[in-house]
């Protein structure tokens, strides 16, 4: 009887595995970097690359934060959902202390893995 129950449990557990892949920190960084390179003009940073950039921010249980810093001093915070890849953007202008919603993107669109 124990063998039948064990076999049934093994068969049931095989079908319940998910094929959904969780977003990694590397994927979040790469996708946001690809988006920023396509959406923003980087030509101003050709001679001085340090005036613009993308870097990892804070991480929570459900999100990664990736930050784009513009040559103007403005910042865009990308909040990447670890489970889905949905990414919410918020612009921040430190000199004026202004925050505004800036839309959303699907991270997988910028990884070529949709």
C-alpha cells in the first residue's frame, strides 16, 4: 500500500511543476539597461560615460530596483516584479524634489525572451 501511495504522489508532483522562470537580478539589470539604451539619448555620454548610468538599487522579497541616472541629474527608478517581469517606472528630479509616474514596461520585451 505504501508503494502505491508513494507512486501516486510522485506522479502527481511531476505534473505540478511550473515552467515559469523567476526574474533574476542579472535579468532585471540587463533588461532595464537595454530599455534605457533604446529610450534615452546616450550620445551626450560618449565623451564622459560617467555622467549617465544604470545601477542596481534596493531589493525586496518581490521586486528589484534598478536606477537610471541621466546627465541632467534626473533619475528613473524601475521597480521590477520578480515573478512577472512587469516593471513600473518613476521619475525623480532631485533638484526640484519632484516625483512622477512614468509608465511601465514588460522586462521580457527587453531581454528577447518573451
